[in-house]
C-alpha cells in the first residue's frame, strides 16, 4: 500500500518539508507496513531516492535526508556503477539516464536485475 505524504505547508522550504512532514509520513508508512526496525531504541528503514520539485534527495536508513549537489545520486549494491554511469551521461532526460545507470549496474552488480520500475509521480502526491 502506498502512503501519500501530506502537502507542503505554505512558506515551508522544500528541504524543511522533506526532513519533517515527508519523512514523518515515510516512517509511519514503514512502521505500518512492518518494514521499519527498532534496535536498542534506534529506528532504521531502507535507503531510497526521491525527486521533489526538481531536486533529488536520498533518504538514508536512519531517516536522515540528504540533498544531492550533483543533480544525481544512487543507492544500493550497484551504487558505484550507477554513479559512474550517471556522471558520464547528459541528464536532460532523467528517465533515460536512470535506465542506463540501472542497465550498467546490472552488468556488474549481482544484486541488480530487471525488471526495473521507475516511478515518475505518485498519484495525488505533492
């Protein structure tokens, strides 16, 4: 089940939104889905990328939010291969660049395999 994050508050910066309201919704969704773990009082979840209003953010396993300064990023076992691929590609077509990075990562990282799903926008989100 996909959980839709709340709308950004008026006057709230994009980064503040991502670090508060958005990440709170992520933590809640992971908890209700049984994905969030708590070990010795420390919460953890998965690492993933989110594009929001023309910026790319990486949500780390400790729920911290990092903004990409290069306009691209990667995570997971094929991260280094994807980063190399993205650094060498024009980024004017993000979907094509992402697909190319995944294909390259698949060639070198055993844990990366098709089919790939690239979500362009969650229905009703943001």
